C-alpha cells in the first residue's frame, strides 16, 4: 500500500492565486489532466493512473 497523493503525481497541475502585484501563491487545489480534466486536492489519494513526478533537482 502506498501513501502517494495527487500532489506527487506528474499528471497533477496545482492552482495558484494572485497574492499582490506580480506574485502568486499556491493553493491546496488543482486538476488532473489524465485522461481528462478532473478537480483534485493535493491530499487526494492517488488513483490507478498515478505516475510519480520527477524531481526538479
């Protein structure tokens, strides 16, 4: 059993809100783009389409 969530999936795109002039802050919501758009939260348990996001480093 894994503890993967939508936040760590490569198909998840996090949403941001404007936080002052030219600054954006991440929020706890976003969407999944595979195979179609679905609203998700960062703590939503990963589905069967989960694919681990590659590290930026």
